[in-house]
């Protein structure tokens, strides 16, 4: 599949471990990726690092750009938000006009430091619901990737972790599941955006498991007939 047939992807707040991990996997899958940040300089540094990593993996050319968050959202077909919960609302307010009619993949987890191993869901029910309420129904918010360890995304091999995909529009969820698969994982329809609360809450549970057992735990959906 050529780049011309694929949607352009923007990752807002894409300079952290989670954002750069997704960027590496999607560029390797042939997608055109825009790394967005509050500053052009941080975005450009992340792009340079991505190019170096991909070159080490034998990928000579990747289609990746650096932009500030608003420009990145304007230029993309599908936008992913990978900022901390404390920055979710402010970031979405800035890019809201550029998201109308588009899919927003919200990866936000409502962690409240320092007690990040304790489930503390917001009054709205979930970060995904906050995003949908703020942006309105013309933006198709899809919640995903909360239970994937950023450390695994940085690796060059497949990820032994499934992804719960929640959102009010099935066609939008289907588009995101394609991106989950492109990143080397299995994605599953998990219902309406209300259900994002389950995946978000699981993140604190997984943090507890990681601390207890010294690992990077994920989730796996069992009981499927893969024959």
C-alpha cells in the first residue's frame, strides 16, 4: 500500500515516549506522520531522533514532519493526542477548530500524581468523555492505546498487548483499529466512548502490577476463535 492511499497522521504532544513510539511504528508501516508539539524546536528534535532510529533499523526514508500542535492538526486526516491529563483540555482548546469532521484518537489517562497507581476517574467519567464533550459531536473521538507500555512501542518487534478501542462511531473505531494493527497489535471494538473509563482505569492497575513484578504489563483478550 502506498503512502498516497493512507491518511496523514498527526501526533500532538508527540515528543514523549508514547508519541514517538507510535510515530516509529506508523512511519515504518508507510504512513506520513506529523509530530506536533507546543514548540517547533521540540518537534524538530523528535523528528531528528526518529530519523536516526529508523536509519539504524534499516529504514532509509520515512515521511515525517515537525510542526506546532495547531498546524499539525490542520494538516492531518487523523489526529492522536498523547499529552498528560493535566494538558488535555488546554491542548484541545487550541486545536479544536482544526479537528472538526476528523477522528481524534485520545490516549489520555486521568492519572493524578503522585498516586498514579490509584484509579481516579474524573467527574465526567473518563478523559475520552471529556474530549468528546469539549470538542462536540462533529469530532469523532476514539479512545485507545491506554494499556500499551511506551517502552514496548519503542522496540522494533511486535507488541504482546491488545488495544481496547472505544468511540461513538463504529466507522471511526474501525479506522483506529487499522492503525492499531499497523502498529503491530490487535485492536478490539470496546463500545461507546463511555467505555473508555474501563481502559483508563486499567492503566493504574497495570502500573501497580508493573511495580510489583518489575515488568511492562499489558492486556490480552482471550476466548476468541482464531482458527
